[in-house]
C-alpha cells in the first residue's frame, strides 16, 4: 500500500498503526448511532419474531444494510446465546470472516476471541482450547488424514457469536453431526452458491428434521428467495398432523430489507478494451483528475492483476502531469495481512482519495465506506471443471449481470455515484449471462464427495442439493476416489472413521512490493532443479536454519506469517500422524522420495512435453490438453520432459503452477490401477 505524498509526489508507506473508523475522530457517529442508522435496524423486531416462529428465515438485503454485523448481535441480545449456546454465522471467504468478526467485536466492545470469535482453517479464535480437527496439506500436496476421533475436549466455550467459513462448519459436523451447540446458524452470502454453501444447505435441511430447536437464517444480497424457500419447504415425510400449526413453522419466512442505495450513473467504454489493467489505471487517473472527492473501488480478478495495476498506477500517478497527488492506493484480496486490511477500512484523510483495488470480495462480502466511484473490469476468477477431461481451472471469466449490478451498487452507498464499466454496453446487454452458475455445477467434486461420505451420506447421487451437480462430475469423482483407494468396492470409505481431503495452496512469497527483480533473485537462491516443491522445502530448511527469523524472511522476500503457518501446519500434521500411528521418518537429502510422494498424490496431473518441442508446450496425460509451465515456476524455461503440476490457471493459455519433474515410471508404480483403468497411458 502506498500513499502518494502531496508535496513531493513520492512514495511513502503508511504506518500500519492506523486504527479503524470508529476509534478515530473524523466526525464519525458513535457506534451505537451508526448501528441504529443501518437499514436492518428497522427490521430488528420483525427479524427476531420470524426467527422465533420459523425454522428457516430468508433475509435479502442490499450489501451494507447490516445483515452480517447486526443480525448476530440482535440474536444475542434476544437471548439466543444464553445457556452456553452459540450463534454461528458462515461466510464463503476467510478474509470476510476475520474482518466481520473484528468489526462485531469492536461494536460490542469486546476483544476477538471473547464473546465474539471466528474460526477459519488453521486459526481458531474462539474462546476455547485449540483443537486439531483440521485436515491439512503442506505445499499444496493433498494429504489424506484419518479423522481419528479428535473430538472436542470438554472445555467451557464462552463464545456467543462465532463467525466461520462454511467449510469449517462442515468440518465441525464430523465431531458433532447435529451441530448441537448452535442455536441459530446464519448462512450468509448464500447467493454466492459456493460448493461448501450448497453442501451446508443440504445438510442443514437434514439436521432440521432432528432438531426443532435449531433456527436457520439464509441471508444474501440477491438470492432467488423463492427457489431457496421452495428448497427448504419441500420435505419428504413431514412430521405433524394436517391442519395443525407446528411451531416453529416449517415454511420458510422471507424478509426483504429495504436498501437505501443512491443512484449510480453507469458509463460504458465505446470500444472494447484489450488490456483491462491499463484501462483501469487510465480510468482511475481520469476520475481523480476530473471528478469531485470520493473514494474509488476497482474490481479486478486476483492478486496478480491487482499487483500489476497498483504498480502501473503508482508509476503513472507519479509521472503524470495532471494532478495525481493525494492518491492512497490499496489492494484488497484474501491473504492480506491484518495491517493491510485495516488500512482498507480506515477513513480517508481529508484532501486524499483512496483507491481500493479489489477482487470480487468487495462485491458483497465486505462494505467499504466512502466509495463514490466504481471501476468494473467485467471479470472475476472462477473455477471451471470439465468432467470429461477431468481438468479444473481457475479461469478469468466474464461476470454475470447480477454481479455487474452489485459492483455498480458499491458506488451509491454514501451519495449518488458513478460506475465505469470497462466493457461496451452492447457486450453487457448481449453477451454476459444474467446469473452466474453455482460453483457446484462447475467444479471437481472429489473433496465434496469425501466430505459427504465421511458424514455418513452414502447415497451421494440421491442427496438433496439446492442445485444438482452434473452426474458425470459425480461419477468422475467417485472413480478418482476409488483409484486412490479411499473408497472400497461398495463405494464406502475404506477407513471406519472417515477421511478428509483438504487442499491448501500456500503462497509464501511476498509480492506486490514493486520489486520484481529482487524477488526473482531471492527465488533463485532457493531454486531446485527438481521443481517448485523441492524449492519450497529448501525455503523451509533455510527458515529453520535462520532460527525462524523474521529478518531472514524480509531479506529473502518471504512472507514471515505464511512461514509461521507452515510450521504450525506441519506440527498439526505431525501430531495427527502420530495419533494414527504413522511412523515419521526423514528422507534426509533424498529428494526422490519427496518427488514420489507428490506423484502419489497428484498422479492425475501428469504432463509430458512432446519430443523436439521447443515451444514449452506440454500435454496432459489424461486429456491431451495443451498446457505450459507458469513463469513463476522454477522450471519455467527448464522444461523437463515429465512433470506433475499442482494447479492450472488459465489466462491466454493454460499455465501449470507449482510444478515438479518426475520419472514417468513412477506413475505406474504409484497408480497402476488408475492409468490402466483409463487407458491413457502414453508412457513409452
Ligand atoms: P451486509 O452484511 O448487509 O452487507 P454489514 O453488516 O457487513 O452489511 O455492514 C454494515 C455496516 O457496518 C457497513 O455499512 C459499514 O458501515 C459497517 N462496517 C462493516 N464492517 C466494517 C469494518 N470492518 N469497519 C468499519 N465499518 C464496517
Ligand atoms: Mg454481509
């Protein structure tokens, strides 16, 4: 994050000690006043009444109306957290979980971890002894870990309101299938229709049958409330007598919170733009030059293009002849440090203009005050899965009309605003779809299937989904699990206690500091000829040798906090391994063992380069799809004949991220069943 200084136009780093809006003067109303001004406040009584009398309440309301931060507090005030019960509120995104929990704690005048807590994978800030029911992977390697009775310890839980990702709540069901400690579960941002949200909705509907005391709130900015209501209403074998009113009523209640958004003027580009990073930068500078004060929110797709935009914008602002001083340029994406998050939420100093460059996290999950201008690239990163080729990509893809409207709406929170769409009006009207496709219908379902199996849901194909996944994707997932040995011939989990897969891409490099050259040099210091995974191992060893020094990390462009997480995850894995009786043994310096281990987990991602191919092009073994090594990999331009990748990203081409070189004979060794079964064996 940079602040362009008024006088010199130079780059000055903001101190990270900025506190959030409410604790600084700036003429901000007291927290209680702010709470009462939010649109949901008028509906407080209605919400509490509906929750009391209905098993499920669906609440739709404009982003920023106070759903996430206020409703859990209303519930607590009304006694839903009495007697040691907990109010849960789920979010699809980790960053939102943290940000919202700290805001609510602040409003309640408590510290995070006291009455208000949050849990995301690897971090548990609820008032409770940390427990180990996380299923982990290091360096992106999928590791199967048996869930060996790591049940909650008998500890008094003082948390009244708990924010958590929907994935974490699913995991809690392993220990407590009926989620008995929760009195109300609010599934927030339900319109996002992430896989975890959809699985959760299906399972919560089942839980409701056994727990008439449980209340559900489904909340979102734009949800199709009718179809969600129909989903929760349609029940086989309803209990109760005809004509007798059940309390709570099973028919969901629907409440729409009236927003108070101001008018937003939409501007389109006249000609399609070829480079949205450049177009976004020019647009921001134009707004800054021509428009009255007010902050700018730019929607891009991910850390890469956000960092590129910040770099370009900082340069152009500095060299521009126009008045471009006074810009505070800040990124917003998951993985930001606490201090960086705080800056985004802190009020803009007088005479300055904040420019927040964000992923779609600012579309509905987080509300930024003071935004008057929105610049919309028209794209976001989305997961797409092709069950035929079994390839899942994170693709930069056009957003839906519904998303575009949400993005524009962010400009009208404090006063009438303007939205600059970096696409033509014709494109908006004719080309982009009205609604997005639920993630469930465009994803690899392997971990989804395992999760359900582990929860004892055996008839996966007959599961009651809010939106059914394609049967081919389900069958493909079952097939993969079968060949991995996770499912037996009866399609049951091979371990009695259940398995869980989790895949966590850890990014340990510091980036976005505008020093690409130094970063590249730092990477070279650890680069291993075998590939990225071994490079990560070198970094890990280096970190240990430095006695886990933050100075060492800084010097080497490594994210110290990420490394501390790496150590923590390793420790958790070690303890789980110990508990289930796996004997730990070091591979010493034998990197072949490491490479084989990666091969065993990722055999389905093997690729080879055609003989004599100079272009760096690879073909996937399973689908003969064209792929290339990503420039961030240490194997970029090295191009070993056989590689395994961890993930694919699509931009102009399909790029493999985190790549390791392998010996093709290992594939037959670790997964003979798989390669024969698919007859996709070009190994020669
Ligand atoms: P919704 O969930 O309906 O989109 P929220 O409950 O997230 O709305 O936000 C309600 C209001 O709370 C926002 O308009 C904003 O004023 C304030 N708010 C939320 N989070 C923060 C934060 N981290 N810092 C400052 N204000 C915040
Ligand atoms: Mg919200």
